[in-house]
């Protein structure tokens, strides 16, 4: 992108840093409690619940994660996510003779299963809801799931209480709605070093879905862009799509192609969000304000895939990025 002179560049950088400072002040002055609506639904699973039942409940409530509760210890036991179900699929494909074990497994048994296949154990990161929102955001960046449960403590019994779960999207939307200075973020995202462009994994409609699931697992991804033979972005396969595929414990459907599995996708699918390298974070935050977004695929004028802009990278930049030096 061309700039007229050094003064224009200096003004852009100064405005960018003013916007970032305002966002950080706002996050430091708020707590997670300030983000919570007056009324909301929270689904918590007991660790004795079967994996199959938990899957059906996730689909029934149209959610992709849930905190786990250990009734024996009266403590938060981890955050169940789509990644755990992908690990179950990986275990099944390595041990097809143990389908009965998979079908009868409880959520409490996931830790041993994931240890068996060498997968990371379930996320147990949490934070107290009265801590500054800035601290919650920093801790959220440590989470593989892009979420952080809010855990309080009952004053009478000293037992833990699961209050809610914050997501990166909810944080970014909160910033977009409550911090007017986001309009100052005018430097193109291509100049900020926040777009992932190396080793972008993609698939086609004819790709076997089990290959995509393997890629999600091995590369620790939440989605795989779907492109045509010319590299043009046409759709996305998300980790959450796996839930509908294995509903009821039927694993035979994993032999289908990506295109065939997308025919079973939920009607609640929000679509694919794209941006260009010349878009500014102010534009990105406007999109977050208006729509439910999980990530942005960066494309050129012909919709050819160039890279991925994750919510995690956006949040990390808002918390820690920016400098007095020119990125241009």
C-alpha cells in the first residue's frame, strides 16, 4: 500500500498505538463479570456422563464446548471441546476392535484415552471472573481451545462454581462494541505480521474426510479451507463439523468425502468470512461487531486463498502488538 509521505506514516502509527492503548485500558478496567449478560445459558457436564450422551447434548444445545464437573471433588475438571471428539476418532481408527469401549466411555475416561494416543490432555486453564479482563485475555491465549472458563468460589462451602466460559469471539465483540478507538486501527493487516501465510493446509471437496480429520489433529487446527483446483476458496471444513458426522456413535461415515459430509452440515452454519491483505483492523472489528466470526480467510481479488487470520492472532496483537517503529 502506498503512502504519500513520512508524516502520513507517522500519523497512522500514532493513531494505531492510541487505539491499542485505549483497548488495553478498557480491558484492564473491566472484569469478566462485566461481559456477562443479565441472563444466559450455561451447560456443564458431569464427568460420569457418557461421551455419546455428551455429544448428543452438545448438538441439541447447539454448542461446541462445555465445562466438566467432578462431583467427587466438587471441582472444575476441564473443558470438553471438539478436539476431544477428534481424539476419540483417532483412537477408534487405531483400535477398531474397541468400538464398544468407545461407545460406553465416560467423559472421565477421556484423559486416559488421550494419553494412549499421545494427544494433549484436556484444557484445564481457568480464571476467577473478578480478575481484570486483560488478564483473562492473556490467559486465554495459553488455551488451545480459544476459550477460558470462569471459576468462582462459594463463600459458604469454599467449593468451586463454574460461572461461564469466555471465548475469543465474545472478547473481540466486546471490544468492538465498547471501545470507539478501534476506528483508529488503520494500518493494513498485511503490515502487522498477523496473517499466517506459510504451510497453509487446504483440501478439496473430493478429499476423504478422514484425511482432513488427521490434518486437524496433527496440525492442531480448528478448520481447513476448501479450495478448487485453482486454489480459489469455496468453503471451509471446521472441527465442529465432526460432531454431526459421528452423532449416535456411527463412525462408518468417516469414509465419505468432504463434499458429502458438508451435505449434513447444520443449518446454523454462519458461512465463510474473508478479508484482503489491505483490510484494516478497524474493518475487521466492524465485521466482528456485526457477525459471528471464527476466523478470516485472506484472499486476493479473485478469491484465491492467501492466508489465514485467526481470532487468536487478532487478540494477541490487540494485547501485545504495536510499537513506535514503522511496520510499513
